[in-house]
C-alpha cells in the first residue's frame, strides 16, 4: 500500500487506497497532500519512495506549494527545507 485515506466519519472506518495509477496524476498527489494536512491520509514508506522516484523532490515541492502541506507558505521555505521535512515524514512512517 502506498497511501490511504481513512474515512473518519464512517463507523467501520472505510479506507480508500491511493494506487500507483492515482499517484502518477499530479492532481491526485495534491489531493493527497491536502488530506495529509488535516490528518486524513497516510503515506507509507513505499508511497514516499514511489513519489520521490516518480516526481523527484523538485516536482513534489512544486505540487506541495499549491497544497501548502509541508512547504511553509508563511515563510520563504526552500527546497532544502522541504527535503528535510520529507525525510522527517519518512522517518516517522511505520514499517509496512
């Protein structure tokens, strides 16, 4: 599993998985980042690896600037800071 959305208001806690096909669409990645901001999605280590291999840090940074999840829009964040934030997110991922 690369990433998933947990429907928080459903009793049986339905999960929607993001597939490789989904994550090859930049708009879906932005959607994923948007939901990460409100703690409704989770990106696995495999998911981060896939995103980095598919987009590279530069493109992920550009997508995230539209979302505003890890790229801090209140300050002049840069690519190096963004990479450090991604590395932190990866470091706190559970092993799948």
